[in-house]
C-alpha cells in the first residue's frame, strides 16, 4: 500500500522517521498478529512494572485500549486509518524507541504521542490521551 | 579471601570491623569474579563515610539481623535498654515532606518562613532562590531548611558561600539558633589543613559543613581540581546577586564558581533581596544557577512563568506583617518639618550663585565651554547640600581641570566666586550640622555611656571626615580615623575603603551592648546587608541621596526582622529663602514620603522607579526632577519605555505563590482544585510523626544519657544542673570529636567539628531546653562579647546530643540487642522491636519505620507501630525483676520469622514511597526532556547561522554537548542517589520485650 496523503503532524523529526519505518514494517503483518503483539507487549510491561514501579503500566494500558479497540474494528476502518493504526500499534510494540519503554520513567510518552498524532490524523481525536493523567502509579 | 557472590546495593555488610551499606557494585575484573563494592558507613565509627572495597582484598560479609544476639538488660528499670532505644530513635532519619519546626532551634518560626521550608522539601531536589525583601529573616529560613534536610539525611555535607563581612554573622546565627556547625575556611585555613592531611586528599572533603567567603573560593584556578571532585549535599550562596550580576558572566570568576558548585550539589539555596536589575537575563541567570534545566534559552532571556515556577520566593514586608507580629515593629518618621532648618546667610549667598550657574548652564546647553553639565548643574550643588568641605574639594578639582583645559570657560567666574565664599565655611557652622546637634539633643545623645546608639548616614567621605571631627570636638570625644581604632571608639566610622577585618569588628561592636560605641557614621558602600539593628533604632540621614534604592537599603540596616523597638527615622533638610532649593524641597519631601509609602505597600520593593540602580536613580531625579522643576518626578516609573522590566515583573508576579497559597499544588502548577495528587498527605505525614517518636525529652535524654556514659567512662565529670541550665565539661573524646582549638591529634574529625570561634574558653558547654533562654543568651552575647551565644539549645541536631546518641549506640556491640521483660505482656509473649529502612541506591533514606512484631504463646501474632507496642508493654513504668530467661534456643525461629515480616513490611513501605514519588519523578523527567529539546533546537538554529569556525559556533557546540552530559549526570547522581530504591530493605532489631509473670 502506498503512503496515505494525510500524515500525522506535530511529531519531532526523529519520532516521525521512526513512525514511518514502523508503518512500512506493519504492512507486512496481519491485523490479527498486531493485536496479539499489542497484548504481548502489555504483558511484558506488566512484568517490568513488577520490578520497577517507574515503568508506566497505566499509560501503557491507556495506549493499548484505543489500539485494541480500533484493531478489533479493523474491517470498518478506512484504508488510511488502517495504515496509521497499524503503524501506531507497531510503534507501541517496540521497546527500544525514542524513550525506551522499560528504562525511562517517560518510556511510553513517545508511544502516546504517536498514537495521539495518528488518531487525530484519522479523525478519531476523541480517543486521544493526555499523558499527564497517567502519572500516578 | 573474598566471598565470590556479589553483594547487592542496599545490603548491610561487615568490612574491616565496621558496618556499611552497599551503594553500588562494579565488576573489578574482566571475568566478573571480583567486585568493587561502593559503601557508605552506617555504624557509629564510620557513619556517612564513603569507601570502596575490593573483594580481592577485603572480606565483605553480609549482616543478618536474624542472628542478633539477645543481651539481658540488668540495669535498674531497664535504663540501659531505654536509653539504647532512645538513641536508636534519635538517629532515625525523617522522611516526610512536612516541615516540623518543633524543637528545631531557638527562633520563633513565622508561617511564611515555614512555607519556604515546605516549598523546599516538596521539591524532589530542593533548589530555592529566597528573594524576600530586606530584613525578613532569610538566614533563619536557610537554617530551617538546612535543619530539615539534615533530619532527612540530605545535608551531611554543606557549603555556605558569603561575603567576607557577613561570614561571622551567618556562621554564628546558624550555630546559636540551630546548632548547625559551620567551620570557616579561608585561604590560610585551607593551606594549614593541607599540611595535616595526605597530599592526595581533597581539603574540601575534610570538613563536612563549611563556610567560605566568595573571594577566597572564586580563585577557582587554584582550587578547581578539588572543587570539581567534591560533591555537596547542599550549597548555600548568600547575597547571590553578587555572583550573577556581572555583565560578562562567563568571564566572571564568582559566576563560574557558582555554576560549578551548582552542578556538584544535590540541594541549593540562594538568597538575595535584589534578585534582578530589571533585566530578564540577570534573573534568568540566577534561576539557571539553581537549576541549569529551568530555562532553555542559552542567553537566559526568553522564559515563561512555568519555567521558573517553584524555584523562587519573593515576599515583601506587607505580605507577612500579620505573621510577623512583634518581630516587625512599625517605624516612625520624625516629621520632616521638625528636621528642617533655614540656611545661614552665607549659605544663601552660595545657593544664589549656584542658582545662577545652573540657569546659565541650562541656557547654554551644548555650547562650547559648557561641558560636563551634570557636575555644573547639580553635582556641585548636591555636594554643597552635604557639607562645605565635601563641596570645596569637588569644586577645587573642577577649577583645576577647567583652568588647565579652557582658561576662558564661562564657568570659571562662577566657580571662583563660590570658592571664595566656600573657603570661609566649615561644617561646624553649617545649618545642617546645627540641626544634627538639635536632633541628637532630642534623642538624648551626648556620647556618654548610657545614651542611645545612633546610626548616621552620609553620602560622601569628605562629609564623613568633617562630621567625625566636628562631633568629636563638640562632645569632647577621642577620635582617630585609623581603621583598627574604629571598634574601640565612642564614635566610629565605616566606609568603602575600610578593610574587611576592621569593618567586621566595628559592626560587631556596634551590635554589642557593652561596647563603648555610641554612634556610627556610615557611608552607603560599607553597609549593604549588614545587621545593625541589635542595639540601635535611631537612624539619621545627614544628607539625602537622590535614590529610593539607597534609602531603602539604609533604613533596612535597623528596620528589620527582630528589631524590638520602633525604628525612628530622621531626614535632615535645609530650607533657603531665595536660592534654587525652593522647588527642590518638594521633590526631597516626596522622596522621603515615597520611601515610606513603599515600606507600607506590597509587591513593590526598591523597583519603584524601575531603574534598579542607585546612580541611575540619582541621575534621573536630578535631570527629570530637579533641573526641569518637575515636582511629580517620583510619581511614576522612570522607564515606561522599558517594556522588558515591566514584563519581567509581571512574569515574576505570575510565578510566585501568594502567601498562604497551597504550596504543593502551586509546585505542581495546579491552580484549580482539580483532582490532583493528594500525595504524601497520609502516607508520609504519619511517617513523619512516627520518625519523631521520643521516649525522653531532650533535657532528660541529655542528663540520663550522659550520666550512664559517665558511670562507664573514667574522665567524665558529672553534669551539673543549675536551674534550667545543664553544664557539661567536655571530656577528652568530645573535645577531639568537636575539634577543640589546640587539639593536635593526627585525625581531623571533619564530620563533627564545630566552629572554633564557638568553643567555650573553659571547655564547659551550657545547654538548656528553653529556647527563650537561648534567645536571651544571644542578646547577652551581643551585649558583651559579640556573636557567640554562651548557652545552647539541647536539640536532636545539637552536636553534643549527637555525640551522646552515638556513644550510647556503641554501648551495645554490633549484632546485639537488649532484652527486657514486662508483666503487662502475656507470659512468654515475645515482642520484637525493629527499625527498618529502605534506602536509595546511594544509601539515602527513602522510608524509615519503627515497628514491633509480637508472638503470643497461643500462636497469636501481631504487627503494629512501635509506640503502640511499647504502650501495651507498659514501657514507661517497667521494673527490672531480673527474671529474663535464656531465650537463645526458643526465640531463634521466632526471630527469623519476625525479621522476615519486618523486611516484607519495609519492602511494601518502600514500594508505597516510590509510588508516591513516581508522579513527581515523571513530571521532573518530562520537564527535563522538554528543556533539552527546546534548548537543542535553539542552539542548532543558532549554529546554522554561524560560520563553522566562528568562536561562537564552538561555544554553541560545546553547549550542545553539555546537554547530554548534564542529563546523564542528573540520572546518575540524582535519580539513582535520591529516588531509585535499592532492591533490598534492611531492618535492625533494637529491643526484645519478653512477657513474664
């Protein structure tokens, strides 16, 4: 699939590059396996949180929510929406991104930023997260 | 040889016969069979010392509380066990965020001062600029914050930087009121110290609490190497505008020093009453000193209220008047009509010529021959307002210049006429001086021993000299102008050329009741920041500086927090019949009134004219008021044209909390009552009270503890009680520990030394538990000998009580714990009392808790706070029947499970604490990330506009490189040190209570 015309905005250059890379890779996997990967990554996060409360499990769950929801409604999404949701999901499942998920107290903030940008881009900004709501353990 | 498995951070270990807490473990060889174990000492001999042990060389054994040996207490009423437990409780660090001014020191904490402490403690990394107005007790607030940090184990190593003239004042204030010992180092002191320590040892690491003058230290070149390798827990810079105000700060030594220190310390406190000069960058620079990650702009010019929020407090007198009560007396201005005098006829003549001269100069402004208009139009006039002597000197200089440069100058005839008249005048015959004599008569001043002290200000050295001579003659006083004579005279003068040593002694004498000194004649330069209010409440402005800033600074010397009398202000004024003074009189009157208005207003300090500089104010008032006859010159700000100042003040007002505002919310930037974080409210406040559990009052602990020690130690003379005082003759080991003067031992006890100046001549310490007495003793010290109080408050942090605490702890050998009995418990019930701790990876206390675990004979089990368990055992009225059983066998299994319970409980407390801290940590990390992103962008944009080899480009690149280094350093030396919990909690068995019949 070609890159849609509408692009997520407001991301810094490094994050945007990484997102585009994820989008390309996400094209090669099925929505079902993406769904599974998101669930798996959440499970990893739970385990990491057991060892360090600094790993922001609440935010990870907050991000996974809209992802899982939209992935489940896959068939009803437009092609553009499918493209960017897959990209955001793929981004979420990588640990070593802009802020490493399990070693920075802000580990999931770039994932949330990416998700928000993608959601806005596909007209679902009502699902966007405010990261500061997830600061409490 | 070593054990092969690596010790983990957080473990307690035994090494070289001392107990340590492991803070970090690094592999010491490639095969990972040996380790470098970084430790911090936890038992009495090595507490707070840092060491690195290599497993190749040292035997490092973990300490297991499960193997604690129980020692039956045979003392009467279990006194030994009680004192041991009390000592344990007293060395428990506090952990909460709430300040507790109770039993902290000899002072009356004002709510606004407690708020400052709350704000500092609420920060994960206390960094605060205290920018309260002149005279609101900034030093007290520093003392309070330091005390709270010390209670939390976060201020073991303190560095205070102050101006030379302020060193003793600061040092004695912290010692007298808080028992915080600051050892003074000067260059000679550092050199001497280096002779006593091994060559490779860092002199700044010898003493743990140090005060140094900025001038000594700013010679960074010679100390740089040492300073770069020293870390501090808290750095305090007094009068911090002195380190940030320079125009080219990068080349400014004091600024570079402060910048270096800021990066080598956990907490930092800056104090100043003049946090900015109207320029955004001076304030921005101060905030960036506190926290380099506050303002992204490398020039410190662009920042928002959010960037600087939480880093500073700026309160004015009116903000806190309600809080302050009697500590802030209302000042009285003697109506200016009463201090106005008519010019003498010969003075009128001179005023008349001056008036002509000014008119001529104004008419011919810019013409050849009328250069240096300032001096001609009002400079000479202003000097004449002060004294004939001062005027004559300036006039003659001007005459010489003009004659040499332009013999035909139209100025000359005027100047020559004035000179003739002026030569015939002296200060003693001047109208102003006669008014001074009249006012002195009113005050009852005659230079005799009983008369009130008076502070007289003048702007000019020549006036000061002439005035001193005249007063000495009229009151028949001996007076010498020699600097070293000043402290011993009835009449003393201080001015800018007075060397620091003599200045300090003169100031000290003026604040000492028993000193003969009755009058101080001061110029403005010499007196900034100095406290002169202790024995004086009369101030006379002999002449009138045309500057609001100067007048506020002058009045602030005696009108400040702690002045018990109403300060009485007098401004002397001369009135002329026909001269040019007529219109000026209104301006002078407004100036005086304005200063009083500002004194009674809020949110407006010295910055009324928005000029931020005494000289600029003088020029402005002269040119826009005096010369143009504009009597409304003082009614509005001078520089509406400077929007920068305007916006800076708005910015600061937006970023500073209101008095009484909820500081925690404020800190989080929350303004509405949105569901924020009710953090700490429950978890830590209860924790705070628990960590202050005491079985003895400070007084009783001192007496009983010392008595027990003196029964065991041979050279301990008994403590004498004398009313509310306890007199303790320091035994040899205390003298060594506190660093008594003349003590030539090889070892410098840097962690426990007290100021040599505070040492009592007779080795006798006088302690009391009554803060009012200490307050009186401080007053008495000022009346007789100077700064150092003879009586000290017995508090937890008083070094003598700390000595007793540590000595008592040592009475029980490592791995042992007292065992006592109680009839109030069920027979054979065992109650294990623990103090547990979760440390950060560097060993700083994160959660501390005293709790007890009881096993009942029927299999019952209970865990509860220590206080409850002690109450249940009737701890306060126990009788020792000598019937402790031998528990060795039966108790071993129970002890093991009690330790496990205790450790589990501590693990949970540690986890709760980390959970409480995490939201703050996330915010801080987010702030740090946003800062680095913005800063990187700014620097990169700038870099792109510069040619690649431009020096500025190199500077930019260097700053870019520094960002990562800074963030990495913050992570290693801050997050890991103070926030990240170590994997393992520790617990110590401190008492076992056995139920008996």
